[in-house]
C-alpha cells in the first residue's frame, strides 16, 4: 500500500482539504528513520507536525525547530529573514510549534534540522519533504525538513476543541460579507479559549460569544458591528451559520452555531425564520461531524442568562452553580485558517 493510499484511507472524505495536510514521500531504503507523516499549518503561525515513531522529546527544541518570516524584501533566503520566537508543545509523536508574533496571513517558513532530532531509539529524523503538489529534494531519503506556509486558494477554518478538531470549508462566494466577518474575529484570535455555551439535542451547538481568561473567569468575546444577512444556503446538518437577535435579520456579530441536524425546513425552519440564518461554511469530514455530535451529546445544565443549556463534560452535573469552569466547560482552544504548505 502506498503512503498516499494510506493517508486517503485515514482521512476518507476530507476532499480538497487533503491539499492542506501534506504527506511525506514514501520511504523504503531508510525505513528505520523516523519521518514526518503529517503537517498542518494555520495563518497565525501555528504548525503541527506528526511523526511515525515515538520521538525523543528533548531533541525537539529551539536549536532544532525554527520559524522564519521574510525581511523587508519579502523574500526568503536573502540574508534578512527574521527568526520568530516560538513556543513548542511536544508529545510522543507530535510537536505543535506556535510563533508568538506572526500576523494573520503572513507567509512563514518552518525549518527542522534533521541531524539534531531523533526518535526514542536514537535514530535521526529523515526530514526530506515531498508534498502532493510541491516535492522537494532529490528523491534520496534524508535531510532537513523545510516548508513555507502561504495563503491557500480556498479557505478552511480549523476549530480545535477539547473533544477534537472540526475543519470547516468557508463559503466565500456564497456569503462573502459573513465570511469576512468570521475572518475578522478568527484572525485576531478572538475565539481562542472561548466556550460552547449552548447545546440543544439534535439541533445546534453554539459558540463565539463567551471566553475564559487565565483565571477561568467567563467573559465576553469582543463584539464588532452587526452585518447584513446573506441567507441562501440551507441549514443542513454539518453546516455552520451565524446566530442573531430575534426578529432582527441583520443583527449577527460574533456568535455562530453548528447545525447538528437538518434544520432548514420542518419544525426548525432556519432557512426562513428571522429572515433566514446565514450558512457560511460546512464541515468537511466525518471526524469533524463526530466531534460536533460528541459536544451535542453532552449533558447540559442551566447556568442562567444566555447559558441555560450549556454543555458540560461532567455527565452527573445537574446544577449550573456547581460548574467547574476549568474541567466541565467545552473549550474552543483555537480558531484559525489553514495555510497551504509548499516544500522548499
């Protein structure tokens, strides 16, 4: 079985998002060496690398893993590249690299020095990269891992939650005002560390309005101007739409919801109610829909106000006043737009 066949077997119905998750080229001569099997980058400077073997965590650090942005000439490799400060979160088979000061949609380069990175058995990383569209190197196994992240032609948003990842294709052509509004929040990191505050069984899960600070105190997400309604795409299961104020069609700001069922017609009638609710994206894969369903299946409690149906991870919790915010709430750790990776 080829590596591409194996990747397709795992990700199944991800469709065109495969171009944003790059597999490494097949390895035969150096099968003992660890390789990077998946790379996912977002437009605010975070890239996640997955390995096929358990790694020596002590070798994944500042001198072996680096991120650069281009200098004043906006070109890489001309002597004025700027090395960015990064934070590394290292697991057994995964490292998350987060650059601290990269503005949204800035091109950046990720470099891993292979001879300094080993697996738990001391085998050196085989870092040569060969993505689906932009192969690098000379076809001989070995070498550093180096890729450039750049804006993709199609927009995909990555929702990283406590219960897993939801990838959403944004419908730029169908709802341009709404997508631009979504990007204005996501690109500023406004929804990082926010919570899902409403879940109605077999109906919707809602978020975007409330966050947690460093002391786990619930606050309000920044709220921008109201936007013009753009109904047209049906509120089918797996779509994401903007929430708004009752009887005010053009009142959407920062809150959105995932449709956990086909809510366009029937009893819900979200396609026509309150001027119609604007769908601006759809979940692209079954694993993302499974995460949506897992949140929708959680126990809910009444925490008053807009959180009368707040989902909690404690199945035995009955009173909203007893919520342990650090353990019970479903946290949306990061919302960002995926970048396209180009091998260097």
